[in-house]
C-alpha cells in the first residue's frame, strides 16, 4: 500500500488550539500512546494545537515507532522507512486539518524523540523544529546529507541516562550542526525521563519560536 494511502488510517489524536499558537506533534515513547503524550502538550503550550499519532510497531505488546535489534541498537533501515511514513503523515495532517503554513513542532520522548530526530534529519521539508526529551542519534552508520539550514532542535538529556548515552547525544548534536541546524542542548543530572528542568527549558524554547515557517 502506498504511504499516502496508509497515513489516512493512522490512529491519532487531534485537538485544535489557537490559530496563533504552534502545532505540537507529540510522539510517545516505547510503551506509551497518543493519549499519554498529549498530556505533556498542555504543560508546554496550553494554546497549542495537538497532533499525536500512535507508533505502529509493537515489541512485547508495547507500541514503538521503529524496530530495534536489541536495547540501544536500532534497525536503521526501519528507522528510515518509518521516518518517511511520519513525514507523509505530517503532510496529510496539514491538508486534513487545514493547518496551512503554521509551524509543526515535533515533541518526542525517548523512542518518540528518536523518530522525530530521524524525520528532521531525513525529511527537513516535513519537520524543521524538534524538542527531543531523552533522545539520541537514530541513524548509526548513515551519513546525514540533507541541508538542515533553518532546522532547529532542542536536545534535553540526563547525564547518566543508560538508554540515551551522552556519547550518542554528542554524535547527534554534531551531525545536526554540521548539516546546518541550530542546536540548543541541555544536560541535567539524572537519567532517562522528562524532568521539570526539561519542561522549563522546552517552555522557554517554544515561546521563542517564530509563528511562521522558515
């Protein structure tokens, strides 16, 4: 089935907000769902429109965005495929919900952050802004060739996170910057998760974003 046909049946949550606020593409982590992650949106921008699709890969009964070979080892071919599908979903949603040129900002946690980052790295025409909670470099072994001028990414990580090690986050930040992206990085004490300091940093970053597509 062509991607364009498949995305129309993609389970997702949509909640309209103010037309003067951004659209937050909320992407859950492993074992979460679209309802869980949508709750974070209100903490970030109460006026935002919320678009929260459901990961369509399962592992041990848990929802995910792409396959992995083992803990921390991604099936990169599947990452690339699923990033293309998410880019197509964003394009479909712009038309379906008449979003026009409003900015769509991906906000992902863990596995959701990784698919957001992969989509921004591979399909910047679909996603130019990403807030990544506990994310890491999702394209091990692949060269980033896209021109990411105009792309903005906020990376929020714990210093002792075994699931998103800082070595991978360093590779991620370097790859984004080398391709022309504007990267802001915050490293806090602690491990995997969304801390209050992360939320505060995301609130400030989102508030500074222009309400037009670059």
